[in-house]
C-alpha cells in the first residue's frame, strides 16, 4: 500500500494502553518490508504491558508469511512469560489465513476490540 508519493505507509497505526493491556493497531499491508516496524511495535507493547497485548488487525489488507511469523514469535514470547496476545479481526480473509496456516490454534482471535480486551483482562470495563 502506498501513499500519494509512492512511499509505503507505516503499518503501525497506533499503540495505546487500555486498562492493563497494550493495544497495537496495525493497518495496510504487513509483509517482509515492514516486518521490522511491526516487530518493534510488538516488542515495545510487550515491554509496556508484559502480560497482555492486543493486536488490532481490523485495518489490515494483506499479511504475508513474514508478518505471520512476527505475530507468532510474539505469542510464543508472551506465553513463555505467562502472558497473552489476542488478535482483533472480523475480516473473513484474515480468519481463513489464520485457519489455513494453523496459527489460529496459537493465536486467539476476537471480532471486536472490546472482546479481545475482555479476553486478556477479564476485569476490563472500558468503552473500547
């Protein structure tokens, strides 16, 4: 995905604290070229909220195997520390990709940010 100047857009649309979880909002195309940015954002989120990270893929149009690998690596790191990472996406293409690759067995997915925040933080009562 490119902006008007032909440059690729930043895949990290935002990182914010929601209660005791950190939400990383990604968008556009997640691929080999911007995997380092995604990796850095997820690493920062895990450092800020070491046990609870939500990755919002609602605005993602494409995910390649490199980006999937980045997500899975962070799931493994968080799980090893007793933490959780949950994906937000109601896009059937993303759901199918996670199912076909088998990643859905390691990476819980919820349709809304509110559901995901309740998954990682059952005491969450916010207006996400």
